[in-house]
């Protein structure tokens, strides 16, 4: 596979940034945190504890799509984290991008609430977990998605991701 983009997706506090950064390192490719692509209005809303609407997310998802397109058009690769909670969001990310795959970090609401309560300094608030799960459309029937359960150690989760990605033609750099 020449170039590829992997979108690590899931609800807040599912481990997207941690797993995304580690996958990028193991795959020897660039990493982009999709949170950094949010327009300032979205960050302000989330910081105030206000869940985003589909209308709010559209400019952000377009930025995510553009980042993937830019990397793909240069034959490069990357790992990008983005919640991509709904199928329509993933479809928007896919538009015009031929080599994008998703890694869905799946876990229970109880585990996610426990994790978010331990976070400091992030704009996502614990009370927003319910809205994330309400919006989530699990991608079990989408052929470009691999699913991993977050109820395991980070090293085990990374190894599972890499094994599943390898079946799709993505291999890590031997360390």
C-alpha cells in the first residue's frame, strides 16, 4: 500500500490520542490530532459544556477530509484521530479519499465516564459523555473499519490494532 490514512475514532476518553500517537510511531508516519482542526467556535462550545450539533461538526469534518486528501495526494501516510461518531461523518471523511481506514475504539459508557473523570485540562466535560454515546453509530457493517475493545492494556490494544491493520496491508516498522 503506497500511502494511507488511518482515522482512530470513538467517543471522548476512549483513548484516541494515546492510541493514535502510538500507532503513528509504530507505523513510522505522521500524526494529527483532529481536535486541533476544530474551528474556535466548536472549542468554545465544548469548553462551555455544550454538545456540538451536526451543523457545528461539518466545517471540522471538512478540515479532516482535506487533511487526509492532502496526505493521500502526496502518497504519504498518517494517523489522525477524530471521533467520527456517525456514519454520515465517516462518509464525509471518505469523500474523495481512496486509502482511508478507521480504527474504532469501542468501550462501555461506564469505562469512558471513569476515564474522563480522571482527565484534567481538556475541553470535553464529563457531562458530555452521554451525548457522545447518544450520537454514536457503531460502524460494525462498514468494511473499512476495524474494531478494538478499549478494556485492555494500551500495549495489548496497540498490538491488536497492528495485527488487524496488517490483515489490511498496513505493516509497522520493526523496532
